[in-house]
């Protein structure tokens, strides 16, 4: 290795940006701004073995909520169900109100938060749920500065500027 490289250039991982506010992962273990949606996984309030995959589409604010095996949420009827509201609340804790509002292309009021009125648009839960499972798998990888074989296609840090 080149002696002039700093320690951060030699790591095989990218530093995770800390959340804006601390959040509890038990209710909403996974939240992301990706694929033109605010999306994530929300634990069921009634069944410990059930999770919901919820999303809000940027621009249209179309909402989707279903179990991880695509059974629709019974409370989503043109207004946000509790799973979608919890997802939005946790996204605000994770990314901040301004960033979430910008991503969703909506106005946000610091006093009231996001206005979540949009149509129901059923989207498949499999993609988001599989990303959540992949996220969980990385949590079990022991700390190391060695590259992960499955991430070998990422360019080395500093190679692309």
C-alpha cells in the first residue's frame, strides 16, 4: 500500500451518516429514500412475526402498505395508515424534515410535519423487503478493514473522482 494514503482511503466501507435525531429501531427497523420513494419496513403492532412494507412515492404522494408477503394493509384507504405515518415520522428522525420534504417534493410545515394525502398505489413489497434483509445480513458481518467479496465491483476509494 502507498504510505501516503490516509487511513480512510484504506477502508473497505463507507462511513454511515448519523441520524438527525436518535430513533428506536423496534417499530421501524428500516427506512430509506430510494427508487423515487420513501420506503421501509414497519413492525406490526398486533403480531410480532408480521412486518409491513410501506412507501410514499415522490411527487404524487401515492401510498402503499402491505405485509412482506403482499397482503394489503386494511387501514390504507386514501389517507395514511399508521404504518405509513410511522415510516414518515422515522424518516424525519433519520434524515430531517427538510430532506424528506425535498425528496418527496412537498411543502413541509415544521409545526405539523408532512401532509400525507395521496392516492393508494399498490407496489410489490419484495424489493424493499429483500433490501431490508440484505441490510440485516450486513449487521452480522464482523468488523474488518478487508474488502467484502460480494462488494468487489465497487471502485476502490479515491479511484474515481
